[in-house]
């Protein structure tokens, strides 16, 4: 791996540690693929889709303004 790739990976890791938190949740077998396919069909990453839907539910239907492109 070249130095540019290593420095980019370090920068991404640092950003994720400083700015993001993770939530793990479980779904019945087969639902993961269904969620991923639905998100992809609508032009979103799985993470962005889940984040948007959760924010909409918590905010009474308002669309989330900020999300991440990271998937899983």
C-alpha cells in the first residue's frame, strides 16, 4: 500500500473516531438483504437510508439533513 493510501485511511479512521458513533441492530434473516436492496434501489447507502428513516420517525416526518455515506 502506498503512503497516500495509508494516510487517507488514517484520516478516515480519525474522522470516524472523532465525529461518528456506531449503533448495531439485528434483523431477522433475509431482512438485511431486503433493506440493502431497497436502499440501493432508492439511490442511498444502507446507512444513509436507516439514518434518514430513524430521523424522520423521531422528528415527526422531517427529512434528516445530515447523513453519512458509509455503508454498514
